[in-house]
C-alpha cells in the first residue's frame, strides 16, 4: 500500500470501531433488562431478609463502636477530669458517637424493610435522634455519665428489637479508620 493508508492504522480503526459497536450493543441490552439501574430481590421475603441482614450489620457496628470507645473508657474512668489520656479518649469517644449515630440511623432505615423490625424499632427512633447531639457533649466533656448511659440504653433497645424480630445483633468493633471515614 504505497499511496494509501498504512495497514496498521486500518486495522486499528477497524478494531476500535468493532469494540465501540460491541460496547454500545451491550449497554443497550443491559438497559432493556434492568429498568431500575440496580439489582432488586424478586420477592418480598428476599427483601425482608436483606433488610434484616443490613439491620444486623449496621446495628452491630454501632454497638461495637459504642462499647469499644465509649462504654469501656467510661468504666475505666478515662472521661473523668484529670484522667491520663482523657483528651484522646474524648476525641475517640466523640468520633465513635458520631459513627454509632450514623449506623443506628442506617439500621433504623433498614428496619423499615421488615414489618416486624419496623414495628419494634418505631419507639426507638426518638432515642436514636436524641443521640445526634451527644458526641459533641462527649467531646466537650459535658456530663459524660449521661452520654454513656444514653448510648447504652439505645444500643440495648436496638439489640432487643433485633432479637425479638429474629435478627440477633452481635457487636462488631469497627476499625479506627472506619470511625474517621
């Protein structure tokens, strides 16, 4: 091909055109089959099972963070004025409190997918909402015993609701990076 297009360029253009055509066709087939854009369970039973699974995961993380970085340090006296490592314990406790609040809100939302969990969690939503302000109080050192007690009561209520609905919540301690992330 002395005067024409080099063979390598011709092959490259042909391959790119074929790949573009194949990708476009694959996208169109997916769009026809998947209207919502995300996979969904086909039955109500599967949806309820997923709701319980997500509830257990989120509530377990909230319980683990609360126990590890709020309740244990409080029992050890780390939040008391003059305690060794108090500032670090308060910062971690504040982060754990914000993390636990976030995971409890997610667990509460997950519970809406299961009628039994939804009914059992309804009385706890106001307690979960009240936790929103507590991490700031914990970081400031205000009435740490009340903060710890509030978190403990709410976590215990969520665990009991899960147990009654057949979704046992086990504490799962999140990593330090998960707290800050």
